[in-house]
C-alpha cells in the first residue's frame, strides 16, 4: 500500500472525471480543486466533448447529456489550459501571505479517488501521459481511517463531514483533495 506523505505541507490538487460510457478516454467532465492548509484555494470544472456515444446508464449516474457538451472541445484540446489553471492555482495557494516563510516552490500532491481509473481515462482522452504522479485517496483513506467499513468516496467524505454532490466532477475533486488533507493530518504514514 502506498505511503502517505505525512510531512507534505504543499497544495493538494484533487482531480476527478466523469465519463460518457465505458470506453477508455470518454471523458465528458473534469473537475480540479486545489486545497492548501485545509481550505479550497481555487477550483474549476470543464464540460468536454468525449467524441463518442453516451450510455444512458452513465447519464443516469452523473446527469451529463450529449446536448450539454455539444460544441465543446474535447479534453485534449483544453488540456494545456487546464494545466495552466493548475499551475496558477498552485502558485496562488502558496503565495507568501498564505504561508509565511514557506519556500515558493512547494511541490503539489495530485490525488484522485481510485486514481488508476482517472489516470487511464485522462491519458486516453489527451492521447499522452500525465505530467505528474497521481496518488490514490482510496489507499490513503484505508491507511488513515482503517476502521471505516468502506472507503468509497461517499463513505469517506461523510465520515470526514465533507459536503459531496457525488458524481459531479468538481465536488468529487474537492472531496478528494480534502480527504488527502485529512489523511495527511491523521499522520498515518506507511
């Protein structure tokens, strides 16, 4: 099981995607939330064209329809803008007024719940590899909160009293970043 970086004091970037169907790379929404010192510093959400069919079962889960993404660019087209947003949000989160005396080059931690799923989906959608390591908040929560019966996003968020509108990419990304923050604070390094 991966270690939790108990000493990590930099920003935490939560990432979550929603998909149109079971095909790899069928991303129709992506959410990003930057948390620093337990508070949300910045966040954003994009609806994107998955360039494939929508499975009605998936629409029933997240509520995103083909009409909602019609005319929107696919993830690979906005990817550079999304990375620029993350860079700017991370830089703003570690602005000296937020953490006096901290080095301006604090590396962020990137997280997702069931990180392999999000990594696989994003990499297929952008037709490339992620430029950062994506840590898994499922593994982090299992180590930090071992008494929980389940470690799905809704259960862990409820345990930590994190508001969650499950299967909304932005809400899920925010919850992931806050779960990572709480797991680090729990001080359960591997």
